[in-house]
C-alpha cells in the first residue's frame, strides 16, 4: 500500500473510513481484511455477492474490526449515490475510496456483442467515474481524501479476447491522471 498520509510519513489507517468497491471477493476482499487489520473502518461494497460480503464483515467483526457490507451496482448512478451516502452516514465521513469493482469476459472483437462491451465499460470505467464523482463532496467536507483507482498493468500492451477490458482499464489510467491534476491541489 502506498502512503495514505503524506509522502515520507508512515502509513496511518487507524480510524480512517475506507470504501472498497468490489470488496466481497478476490483482491477487494484481501484489501478489506488488510485495511481492517490496520485499524480502518471498512465498507465492503458488493453487487451480487451478498453471502461473501456478509462473511467478510462477520469475520472482521470477530476480530474486533468495524466493517459494513453495502450492496450497490457501481454502474448505476442512483445506487452509487446511496452507497456513498450510506457509508458517509454510517461512519461520519469517507477518507479513502478504492475503485476496485471490475468485470471481464473473453471475446474476440468480431464476436463481442455491443451489450457486453457496454457492460464491461459500465462497471469498470463508468463505475470508477461515478464513485469518484460522488465521494469527492464527502472528502471535501472532511478536508481529507484519497481515491485509488485499480487498473491492470497488462492492458497497456493489450491482450487477445480482452479489447473491451483493456480499453476500460486504460481509460481508468487516463481518468486517474486527469483527476489527480484536478484534485491534487486540494490535498
């Protein structure tokens, strides 16, 4: 994990409120566990994996950590608004957003349906945009915030059967660079 305070300082997560989209499985679940063990309060976002999200929250509660599972499809703006509001209302603030939710599928371009292209773009790229857009006011209000957008190093080269995924993840890199320039001066 990169430093979440200031360059050169030690990492301090104790008491920070962290929203992890796609937090019920894989890397998202691992991040939720690591952040909780470091003393953060974690919102485990999930779309369809209710059982997995509740299991993670239950495990974290058993370890004395504060965690909450919140269902929201990050591709749906109204659900994102509710996710961010629920997280902010539950813990009083949001310090860190990890845009981790993502989907992928295997299709050659000529076999890729427009609906599948749109689905992958919606979750991976639009979801990152929507969550960032709606968390910024909470972070501004709290005078602190970090947004971490997950991409994939391999997408820079492209890959067979993943043109839609690669396009979305490279889009996240461009979005992140622009967002950093926009918000960097605000801390």
